[in-house]
């Protein structure tokens, strides 16, 4: 059975990690990358930047599937804008799960979300659309994660916690069970969260 062609939207460092996951999963053939105009013709592991994001409508006439591989730290704004552009252009946006990740059959993972190598999503968890569940992160039972959220490398989110939309959780952070973190929050690297955080909270742990 032939593989479906997949366009990757983004041409930075996170794209390299996504390429590795997609290649190992083996379900899609990467047809090319979409980047900034000045990135045109640059290659990532042999895959060429063939267009910029103002050409998505034209690409949709040739390719049916696309995935956002742009990274996210300070804000989810660019990933949200690209997601909306892909939907408007009529692309199908797959869910990508690494062969080395574990996703419970009792968990739900939304479209456009990528689950990277070694990540675990346990029973009852619900992960929204267009999220990054990064390498070796742990999403425990009954955790809820909103759309467009990035859970960074090595994060541990304990049971029943809830993370809002458009939020960033920095590498190695630990979220206590049952904690509520709002929309558009930024949690720094290596931080322990023991109390709820309101929408748009920036918490780095420095000076706390």
C-alpha cells in the first residue's frame, strides 16, 4: 500500500525531530516543507522547502495532508494561525504518534497533535488539537490538555490535572495531581507547580 503524501508546515529545529518521528512511524511520505520565503530550497534531511505559507491554498490542490511542525515556546499564536489556514485550505491534518510512544486505548489525542519519542499518555487522558507532546513527557491518567499547547521534553503531569489552550510547559517541569493551569500560560523549565495558575500566567519559579 502506497504512503500518503504529507506536507510539513515549518522548517526549523522542531521540524527535524518531527521528520524523525514521521519516518519511523512509516505511514506518510514527506512531500516537502513549507517555510519562510528566504528558506525556499533549503533542505532538512533531504526534504526541500518547496513553498511559503502564503501558498497553502495552491498546495492544497496537489496534496491532501499537512502537519504543523513549527515549534512553540513563548506563544502559540503562529501555530494557531497556521492551523486555521490549513483548515480553511481544506487539508486533512493527521495525528502523529511515535512508534516508541505509548498512548492508551482509553486516551484521546486530537488532530494535528504529534506525540514524540518515548512519551506516555495514560488512560482517560484527553489531548487537544495541534499540540506538541514532546520527547519522554508523561501525561498521566485523566489529564486534560487544551488545543495548541506544548508539553516540553521530560515534563510530568500527574493525574487529573488540566492544562489550558495555547499554554507552554517547559522541559522537566512537574505538575501536581489535580492542578488547573489556564489558557495561554507559560511555565518555565524545571518548575514544580503545586497551585492553580490563572489564564495568561507566566511562572518561571525564579524568586519564588
